[in-house]
């Protein structure tokens, strides 16, 4: 936008040797004989063109701030990139226009200084980056304390000093790849948010029978396990959640097993929840860590599906071998004047697989009937002292099917051995004419005074706080499909 008019050039040439001073003008004349002379004409500046050119120059000389940063490229096990910081620079276009115009007013300048401002970039601290992202990956999970989610993140391993050297050699503002080993979480926080406790993995229902105390105990155990959450890989032990089986811990007296005898004890029936949970776990295709069957077959659940628990052991424990958290939901409810316990496992299904439990009956041991004479009954009078149990040995198998019914796997699960127990009937002895009626009879309330009366060993431990509700001489069911709240187990 700068030009010279011909009139201005002529005037400058004339004025350079026609100053009106004789001696100065003579010198110009003499010098012109031996060398060329020059004169600077006045410059004409197009203000609009100068402004546009100055703005273009200002934009070319300015650049954005580039903060130091890092990023991971999704899916790449070596995709770790860092950006070297670059301070930003903004040249003032209006000031440049004014400075150029002032300089051009005095002639053609060699250079004009630009006025500008700098914008500091955020630094790149590779030590801090390593503190933030370095280390093992973190899987998304459920925070049992806060009730929120555990945020997932990849695991990153890189050499900090080598990375610093690469950054120092790079151009400011450039991005460069840093050698690193990256591992990614199997389940991200976003995936967990979309599927947390979304699906019913399985449910199992059993009918609660027996004495009122037993109903109370089953309900109490259900209340103590419901809401329990297992993150991926976690295990759940039933015993620590419900024991000790004491009155101080809220339990009521109910029939249970002690040294093979059925006696009233605190916590009788507490194993029904563990058995119902065990069945639900099987049908959810979860991993069993430890499980022990009852000493005698239980009528409220099928052979091979029970799990006994007592203070100090045995124990029932299973592991969440899925990728998502699992919640245990235990409900005690009444339907048609009958009580039930239903256990549902909530989680996230990632396939359409389902489970069938198949039980193979290996052997059966019938019980026998024993008649025991006693003086505690009238001659010829009878009383059932001990109810019988048939013994069984069964093997259970876990069959996993695809949604279309294709058998994917058949795995041996466990062998359950249930003991037999004879029926004992007390029979009153016939009168003995040789017995002196003046001699007092044995006191049957004193332990050991009558072999027909069972004694209790105070040092014995409870082996099974559960007890069947109906006649255990009936063969327990051998289920192939899970029961629901609509179907009570067969006796």
C-alpha cells in the first residue's frame, strides 16, 4: 500500500540541488559530474491497504498457546502420547499499523519492532503424569462404603527419564509418542453404569416349615444376608454374616441336630438360607469355594442342593467369577398361609447361557426300626424316640446351555453323602413280679439312669442347625430345573 507519485519524485530531485544556497547547490552540481546522487521522495501510504497488510503480518507472527499434555489412544497397548508445551504469542495488528505508518513517514525503514503479548502454556510434568496414570489398571466396581462406583482407569508403565529426554529434543508444541506398556480394564465405569444389577442371574425358593422358632430363624438369616454385594472376584462367606447362633444374636430355639440326635437348640433352621443361596449360586453358574452337605437329607430342598453351616464350621462360600458386581437379595414372604424364602442374585448378563443341575443317585441306605424297652412307659405303651432318615449318596453335575439349547459343558459339581438313621421306638416293659414294689424305680430324668433316654453332651458342638419339616423317610426331590416362588420343593 506504499507508492511514489512522479510529481513527488521530481520535486524531491529538484529540491535536493536547489536549496537557494549558492555554495551548497554548487557542491551538488560538481558532485553530480563524478557520481550519481539520490533523493528520497515523499511516500504515499494507502491506509486501508497498510492496515490489511499489517493485520495479515500480525496473524502470521501470532500463534496459539499449546499446553503440555498427554493422552492414551484407546485400544493401543503402546499408544501413549505427550505434547511439549508452547507459549502463545499475540501480535497487536493496530499497533503494527501505526508503527509502520510512522516509520514510513520518515522514509523506508529497515525494520519495525512488533508489539505483542505472550501467553504462558501449562507445563508438562512427566513425574506428575507418572503419579497420575502409572501403575496397574483399575477395574470399575461398586464402592461398598460410599455406595458409588469405583472409577476405572488403564494401567500405564513407562520410563520417566527416557521420556524427559525425548521431550527435551522435540519442537515446542509438537506431539510425540512415548514408549510404554498399557493395559486396559475389562469393564469401564461407563459400561458398569449401564449394567449395574440390571439382570436377574438366578433365583431359588424353598418353603419354610417346622416350629415357629425355626421360621423366625430363617427370616433372621435372610435379613442378614440380603443386600450383600460382591465385586468381580470377591467371595461371600455365609457364616460370618449370620453367626453366632445365640439368643443374644437374636436367634430362637428350634429343632436341630446334636450328635445325631434331634434336639431343640438356638438357631435351628439357619441352614435353610445357606442351602437356598447355594442352589441360587449353582443356577447363576458362579464358582463354589467351599460347601458341605447336611448329615441327613433335608426335605425343603433337593438332594445335592443343600449347604450346612455352623458356628466354627462347616462353612459355605462362593466367588463372583463374573465381570460385574453381584447383589444378594433374600426375601422371606408368606403365600397361601405358608412361609417361603426366596434368594435372587442380581448382576449383569453378558450372554444367554443358563444352567441345569442334574443329580445322579449312587446309592440308598434304608433305615431300620429299633424297639427299646423302657421303664418310663406303661407296660406295652409305645413312643417314637427318634425319627428315621434314609441314607443317600448322590453326585451332582452342572450343565451349561446356550440360549438355543445347545449343551456347552457338563461339569461334576460334588458328591453328597447323607447318613441313614434308624427309627427308635420306646416300649414300656411288662410288669416284673420279682421286683419289690417298695424299692424306688430309677429316675429317668437323671442322665444315664435309663439307656432309653438320650443324654446331651454339654461339650458337643452343633453340627447342623437345620432340621426337616416333614417325614424324612420320603425320598427328597432331585431337581433338574430351578424352583421359583410359584413352586415349592417336593418332599
